[in-house]
C-alpha cells in the first residue's frame, strides 16, 4: 500500500508540473502500437487514491467550482460549513445541475455534491484548480427518454432522474484517473465513457450501489 501511494503521489506531482499532457501522448502512442481492439485508451500508470486522506480533509469548509459548458454558466460556492449545508448555495448548485433541456430544477442528493467536492478538492491539492465541468445533472423523464431514442448512453431508470447522478469532466485530466479517484471514494456507481475527441470522454458518478462500467 505504501509503495502504491508513493507511485500515486509521483503521478500527481508530474501532473501538477504540466507533464500530464506529455504522458497522454506516450499512452496514445502505446495504444496505437497495440492496436485499437478495445476501442479505449490505455490506462495511465498512476491513479489517484482517496484512501490516503485523513479526517481533516473531510471536516473543512466545502466550496464547489462548477461550469456548465452548454450554457456557459459558472458558479463557485461555499455550500457546506461547520457540518451544515448553506441553503442558499445549495439551491444555486441545484440550479446549475438542472435539466437544461427540460428546463427543470430538482433537489440534488447532498451525497452527490460531496463526491463532486471531494474530487475537486483532492486534485486541487496538487495544483489542479480548474472548474469541474457538469455535462449532465438532473434529467426529467422526458429528457432521459429522448437521449435513449437518440442513441446517447442513458439507462431507462437513470439516477439522473432522481438528482443522484452527474456526468463530469476535468479539462486535461485523463478519464481513467478521474474515474478511479471517484471510485476510490466508494460512494456509488462510476461509469467510464472514453471518447477519442479533443475534449476526451467523461465520467458518470452517482450515489447508487457501488459498481462500475465502461460505456
């Protein structure tokens, strides 16, 4: 375990130093040389691991810095302090995580916000302070059905419809690293969605049963 954490810390420091983009090129070259049978990029050598955190991390005030690319909205809010949710900030977070297409807002599971905050706060310790991109938050039943009809990955009983799931991305952070970090929190389901685009893929996180998949 000690050796694993040392490797993780080494990988984080390399990322913070701006060498991560170079490592992605190396991974891409390696992936290309082995063929594209799997249709997915090779995993990075070092993964984040939240089990190294201590109690001080979890009791400090929580600020979320989120951006909604589809609307251009950005909110940086202190939403939890002294063990209590700041109601006005919580309502604003519910708004930014709303169903943009269905134009409806719903209560977001506080446990989901905790996962989003912990993810962002963890990587910030290594100098990565970009806002967390929300690609999808709450969805109405109609919006979820439309995605399925359009061939977009969406479960018929998606936890998005209960305000318990979000699809997220952190710019320039490999999906595998982001997903493995979230999975290490052991707070619910994690879906890895790899895409060979300039923006890369995304990670689905929810507060349901602990499970993981690739889509």
